[in-house]
C-alpha cells in the first residue's frame, strides 16, 4: 500500500510539472485562435483600466501580431501629454485617426508646453478630456497658443485655484468638472457652470477654507446631478462676511448622488459650514465617509451632516456606537429607506439596550465588512427591525464576529 501511495504522489508531481510546462503553449494556442476584432476589443478594455497609462506601448511590444492589431486600434493612442517627446505626440495623433483625445497639460518646462500646444491645437476639435496640471500662471500660454474652441470637450480636471480669467473657452459639451484644491474666485463669471452635471472636488491642507466661494459655485450649477466633495486636513472654515450668499430653500434641489468625505484632521465647523452650503440639496443616494481623527460621535452631534436621502452609505474610520448611529440617522433623515454601513468597526463595550426603538421609516439595513457587536446584541437589533411591517431586508456580508450559523 505504501508503494502505491508513493507512485500516486510521483504521478501527481509529474502531472503538475507537465501542466506548468504546457501552460504557456496552451495560452499561446488560445490567443492565436482569437480573431483580430476580438483581440482589439480586449486591448481597448485594457486601455480603459485605471492606473495603466502606458498600456498601449507595452501591448504593442509583445509580438508582431499584437503590434499590428494595436496600431489598427485608434482608441489605444488617444492619451496625449505635454511631457511626451515630440515624435511620440505626432505618432499618437496619426494613429488615433479621428478619435476623441484625452490631453494632459503640465507647466514645466514652459517651452515644452508651448511646443506641445502648437502641435495639438489643430486637433482641439477632438479634445474630449482635459487634465490641467498647471500652475495658474501657465493658463495664459493656452490662451496664447491654442484654439479656445473645444466642441467635444466633456470633462476637465483642474489643479489648484481657478483664476478669474481662466477657462473662458467655448466648451458646449462640457458636463464634468474635477479639481484638486480648485477654489473659484467670488463674483467671477464662468458660463460653463450652468452646463455641468457632475462635479468632483478635493480640498487638502487648509488653515482656513473659504466655504463661501464653494457655495457661490454650487448655487450656479442648475443642472447638477452628481456631487462629490472631499476635505483633508482642514483646520477651520471661513465664510466671508463681505460676500453675502443667497442660498436656495433647504432641500429644494434634487440630485442623483451626493458624496462627502472627511479625512485626517478636520474641524467640526468645517462640516457645519459645508452642511449650511449644501443644505439646499436632496439626493437619491448619499455617501458619507468619516475617516478623520477624533470622536466620530462628537463630530456627528456637532456637525449634523446627515442629509435627506432615501439611500445612504456610511463609513467610519474609528470605532463607533451602532445604536447611536442608527438613532442619529433616523432622527435626521426622515425619508431614509435603505442604509449601508461599510468597512466600520463598532465599539464592543458600548451599552446595548435590550429594547430598541422601532425603525419606522427604514426598509433595508446592510452591513458589509464590518466588525460587529456580539451576536446576542445583533439579535436585539434584528428583532426591533422586524417589528416594523415596512422592513424588508437585513444583510450582514463578510462581517466579523457573526457566524454563518447565526445568520
């Protein structure tokens, strides 16, 4: 019997070795059978993956067939940067044919930016996404050298403050604006704000953040559908008393999604001021991530950032009280129907009442990848939820301390 077991082990090892040896040939044979049209679609999918800006060059260097297919796929050559060598820019412009272009502009060195714009300006009608990684002074080079008519431009990402004279271009298709530390000057006119449906802004490292400048921008965006705001390391919020805002009525403007993220060191008055600025909004989906330092309960009590929304996702960076969070949510969100709490740890030593108040408005409660309370306390919560006839779903997915048998 021992001899048979030994033979079995030896055969298994040989089979694994043969499989390893054959795997590259099996893969090669499979790739050879893929039609060029399907291979081109695979390349396009790879090109769209985030974090791989050099995908086109790398895939075209694998073999002669990959190079032929990639050169016949215009989408792979649509990412242009002022940091590219001149011959690379010329090659990409040719290979991309008439496809939309994603253009990244960096300000250093200035002569290279100027040279790049001179080459790409005749193709400005194809620009669809523009990343402006420029200091404010460099915008004058664009106005001087490039065309200011961008009929296909749909998205702009802007770095640092927006100057009063910047972005005064003809952009009839623009609907998305993203920015890092991109504050708008008060009273400046930016006609494109009326067109925007999506805005995604991140503000970092402010001793005092000018919340009034953000408010006057948001109030001009009459077609806004999706708003994402992130604050990192903001010590204070300043509302300019000389600049009087006229906010719309509370919860009078409906959008599809609202996302708010606080990271690292955030003063509670930053959240208070933000809430006052966006109080006119109500959203179908609300996403709140509180990843800052300090006591999250004190932050929630002082800031009052819970917005009216039927669907809310919550994430906390520090351990928090489950019962207190649920009470706050239901008190401040009268129309809340669905709540998802994700990647959060709940305080295991908090007092958990045996009798929970019924959650009258809530119909769905989900926990994903959370460190939960003990099963007994979760049971008290579940019974309170199920006491409501309107409640439909309680889910605990990949949550610690909760066994499959319990669920």
